[in-house]
C-alpha cells in the first residue's frame, strides 16, 4: 500500500465532537496463532499487492510479505497479522486481544478478506466455456477476490475512491481516519492509534476535514445514515441483487459503486462493475465476450480482466510518455 502520511501525525489527531476513546488493557492481552488453509493454486502476490495499493492509513500496514491491522469487534479491541507460509498452502494468522473468544469471528473475516474458501478448479471449469477467460485463468492461476475486513469501512473507502487515483484515495482515507476515527491504545505496541470511524460519527459530521467533493461527503453521510436506520444491511448472507438495488437509492452512488461495493463488501461473486475504465476497455476489445455463460462467477472475471488489462493500459501509457 502506498502511504502518504504527514510526518507529524500527532498534530493531526485532534478530537472531534462525537469521537470516543475505546480502551484496551495492554497487561491482559492474549496472543493466538493459527494456520489457515486454502485450495491451490493461490496467487498471494496479487492479492497482497491489492491491499498495498488500497490502504487504510493508520489502521493497516501492508508489505509484500504480510498484512496487519488494528480492529474492533463489539467492544473488543484487537490486532492481527497475516503472512503467507513459504511452500505451504496456508496463511499464518496471529491475533492479540484481551478477549480471545472473538477468534472465530476474526478467522471468518480473514478467510473472506483473502478469499480462502474459493474453489479455483470450479471457477476454471466454468471459465472453460469462454475462450478469453480460459486463457487468462491459465496465464494467472489462483487469482482471488480481495475483500474488506469490514463491510462498512470497505464501502466508505470505495466511495472515497470514486474517480480518483489510488494515491489520492489513500490520502482521503487517511484524512477520514485521522479526523473521525476513535483513538485507541494499540494492543501490542501500546502507542496511540486510530480505528476506522463508526457510522454514527460519519452520519452526523460535515466531514469538512476530508478534502473531497461536497457530493462525495454527502454520499458518505447518506450511506452512514441508511446503515444506522437499517435501510442498508451489510450482512454477507443477503441477496446481492437486492443489495445493489438498495445501494443505488443512496445519494451519490451509481452503478459502478453499487457493483464494486457489492463485490468487495458482501462476498458477491457475480458483481461486475462494467463501467469501470479498465473493464470497459476490455469489453470494447472483446465485444463477443458473453459473461452470462459464467454466472455466478462474474466477479472473478472482473479480477482476471483487471489483471490483464491494467498491465496493458499501463504499458501503453509508458509508451506514450516515451
């Protein structure tokens, strides 16, 4: 993930009116370590690089080898660290928290984040019906859907990322965390840090400390209010089609946002944000690409097309500069 943090972060951690301090007791922290298995092939480098390029500054830290973050589940503060195990089909998860009973929930979320329950053979068999996707599946074996730790924060980050570069998105996400996230004591280091803002905070703030458009700030407020009212459910077990329809009723959210949030936030395997710049270009190059043949796995088609055509577009941009 590309970080663009100010050097003097402490000066940026000024309190906001409705931000509360969540506490953790360092002396009572318990550490747990567990291995999480998956089916091969598995492309760790591509999924970890996605998280490197889509950071939540101040909450997450990502390298080529590992992912770590602070989190809150209910009233419990915790820290997790995930890394790939060399030559083994497992990820190693380490967790530190005062309440180890949340381990099951943490495992479930990490498995969703890194798409560890996917069956690559099943997807490859489905892609065999479409020559282009069959070729990409062989070229890039083991691609997975990178999902978010928390559906709410994933949706907010997606809204902030509309029509801006990855670097600008990181700056905006960092601003919303620093200015509206609850201040906590890091469960491991003991240092002051921040969590991602709660819906009630974003719903009631003017978000003036986030240097984005008024329309985008309005979309964040409206989305947060609808989540609080129960008009938007963030359950992973709901009907994705109904979820996308409800998202479109939110001020400032269009088809791209609805499809992308559904893909990353609620385990939708069939969302396909066709208005995305790269996917739109791919569809133009392959007008005969029939995605109906691979339902309900179109989200995986999006991942493979992003992988193929992001590289192609990047290469063409470099050639134009030279």
